[in-house]
C-alpha cells in the first residue's frame, strides 16, 4: 500500500497503522482478512493498493527508483539526470 497524497490509516489483524504521504507498507499473509483504510489528512488522501506474489528478492530503493543493486540505482539516476528517461508534460 502506498500513500500517494495525504496521510492514511489502515486496520489489519486487529491493529491500526499509519502511513504519511510518500510512505509505503507491505502487508504479508493477510489473505482473506478484512482491511479498513481511512484518510487522516484535513484535506484529501489518495492511496494505491497493489497485490502480487511475494518474489523474495533483494532490492535497493532511491526516491522513485527500485532496482536489484546499488550499481543499477547509480546507473538509472545518472540516466535520469542526463534527461534520458523522458518527461511528463
């Protein structure tokens, strides 16, 4: 789960957890359990919930980039800084 805008709280396995804007959390092994999500911000909150199989691989994350090794992070950051990854208009 990723808090895109604003802060959110979620309830799973009888416990409440908080995510601030830009933070994420993995919920493992909660299959079939109810998940309650609510916004905590005074304005609006937006979030994304993603689901998939656990891949059990290490990763390195830097800003919006997630790669398998630090070397790959260094390479993609250099490409981004060189303007090679395009732009959104």
